C-alpha cells in the first residue's frame, strides 16, 4: 500500500485520528509520519526514554526484568507479544497490560517500588468540602500509608505520616 500523503513510498504506519466524531485512518511512510510529528519506532529508541527502556527491558539473562519465557504470549486485542515489548519498550494497546500482567508486575515493582498506583487522587473544585471531609481524608491517608508500608515504599510512607500528623 502506498503512502496516503506522498503517494510514492510504501506505507508502514497506520495513524488513526478521531476528528469531529469520525475516525480517520491515514497510511503513512516513515518520512511523512515524522513530518506529521508521529514518533516512529526508530525515533523512540533514539530518545533518552528509549535508551532507558532498552537498557531496562532487554537483558536476556536470568536477571532480565521481562523474562523470555512469555515470548509466545499474544495480546488478544492487538496481537502484540511480550517480545515486541522487550524490543521496542512499548505495549501495543491497553489490553496488553491485562494480557501480560503477570510478566509486567515484577518490572513495575522493580522500577517504581510498587505495582500499584498510590498517588494523589484528583478532585474537581467544589468536590468533597462537607463537614466530615477532614475525617474521610484522614481515613484515606491512613489507608494509603498502610499500602505504602506493605509495598515497602518508605519515602511515600514518611510523607503520608507527616500529612496525617498535620490533619490530626
């Protein structure tokens, strides 16, 4: 298939955009994709983040963060394999997180200190604000503190401990 933009080179990238409630798919060659600002596989691997992911994900030995034992697993939604992730540092779709959960959990635990997100919760302006809000906020912080200690994320635990003391 030829590139939809230049009509000269073979299209290797499928770019799907949603414009005004309609889905538009463009088939682009690598040069036209770069002109449109789409990061291709080569460009991602040349970036500092790509270098970091390449160093962390690849390893091959017994201590590799993403073991080769799961290379035959395929995501049912997009068809990506764990080998694709190890080669590129990117997952194919949101279902890949579910499909490769057991293999990615150890990687997340090593990189972030936990495999669960324990960050701040977004509240829209005006939300909360009732009379029992400080009490519920205190209970929420104590639950976060417990999860941080269980996950051995002691820096976060110390910060949560200090915030609990301020509220008490």
